[in-house]
C-alpha cells in the first residue's frame, strides 16, 4: 500500500483489554497514595516536634509518633457522650 502526504491511510486497531482504563482501580490507587503521603507528612511533623522536646525518652518519642493521627475531642463531642462512670459508685442509687 502506497501512502502519500495527501492520501494517508490509517488502520483502526481493535482495542485490547489492557487498553481499557479501570477508573475505580485508578481512583482507589490514588486515594491510597494520598493517604500514604498524608500519613508520611503527619508522622514526619510529629517526629520533628518530638525531637525538639527536651528530655524525651525513646518510648515517649515512639508514643508521640504513633499517636500523631489522633485529634483532640471538641466540646460538642464531650457534651453528647453519656457518662459511663457514676459520680459515687458506692452510693446505693447507682447500681
């Protein structure tokens, strides 16, 4: 088959299954990568904070890094929670 600049011939190739993009897998991979990056940044910031504190042992350093994903409770979270510990567990009315 002769091709000239004026008359180009193109062949349409059949799509194979590997040419098809799986968007759900791509989205889950992206979410995992973003979460991994956020975790890395969070842990690195906790390490830098722990290093600047004076007198911390390795166990305290490790605990700070392991607990870096925790967030403090807000006031509204504390108000809605039911009390599990009575004020006076010895009193007869708290059984």
